[in-house]
C-alpha cells in the first residue's frame, strides 16, 4: 500500500450552533477559489450539526463525529450509535480523544469497542493516543502511546478503515507543541507498530498530529516524516485559520 493521503481534520469539540454552517460555507468558498490541496478535508462538528453539515458539505469536505457508543441501538440514554452517525451522512468518527479518556474515564478497551462499532457501521475510526505531561517528563511517552495504540485498535481494524491521531495531552489547547524531532520519533514508533499489526499495509494508515496546530506551525509539523495530516481543535473553528493549515498541503 502506498503512502497515505493526508487528512486535515477539524475537531469542533463542544462548539457550534446551527448558524455555524456559515463557517462551513466560508471554508467551501476558500477551497473553491484557492489551489487544490493534496489532502482530504474533514470537519467533525457536534452531533447536533452532523446532518446539516453533511447535507451541504459536498465533495470537498467530509464530515465526522467526535464519539460514538459501542452498541448499535438500545437503552443508552443520551448516547449516539455509529449507525446513527453514518445515517446522518458522516464518514468518520473520532474515538478515544484525550478529553473523552479524561472527562469520561474511557479506557483503551472501551475505545477499541467504539472503533469496532464505527468500523462495523462503515465509518473510518480516528483513534487518538497521546501522553500526559507527567508521562512525558517521566520518559514514558513511547511506552504510553504504544500501549494505548495496541489496546485501542480493534480486531475489525484494517489499514483502510483506521486513522491514528497522535495528540500529546499537554499540547492540546495550550499553544505548546513538541519539537519536530519529538513528533518524528513518536510517529516513527507508531508507524512501526502499525506495520507489525497490518504488515505492508501499515504504511498506508494515516497518522495525524494534533495539539495546537495553527497556520504558523502547520508547514513545519506537516513536513515531519510519517505525519500524514493534522487533527485541529481551536484553529478549525474559523474557516480562514483552518484553511491556513490546509495551505501546508498546497504547492
Ligand atoms: P487544539 O486541539 O488544536 O485546540 O490544541 C486539538 C484536539 O484536541 O484535537
């Protein structure tokens, strides 16, 4: 399998109301008038906006959700199934984001079950991994990341239905980023683990970097070996900022 197509993905988190569709439309306009970027573009709004966004997103922008339940349906008040997300017109779902792991106590086992649910509903699962600052300071970055990775990738995973996002927890929303060399080291370890898992096809699984990506650092971070795109939080909320990150994939 060849090198992956890069993905620039926006994670809107708990932000956005119906009127925010204007931001999606602004992004579409920018994509239309600017040179074509050599990456896939994805927006993951809150559940309430999935259907509306999917209805207008068109060919150029894919839509994803930020979480899903492990079950297909049933008595799970307040939860959303992967099938519902697919039915809303989305093609992706983020699972195991560090905010889910910390705010909701999600373990890698649970994340793997969610990824199974996603992949069984024909969604691509964006499986997030990343170390805390204390873990980094203790020199445990690689062991933590590889442990999360191995335990969060389910049996249903293939190189085609899986995307990995490496997001150091201490870099999320803080304006701080690892050095390109640190990113390169972690992404190389993730790639090696994916090749153990998927054989040759492991080379084709996109590995996104996430954590304080913005227009001013995107080019440098996206140039790192084995970085196949970005998972962007804060800077994905404004079309001009997000498009400034997409610029890293324009000639
Ligand atoms: P940030 O968030 O870009 O605001 O740091 C990234 C993420 O949590 O996916």
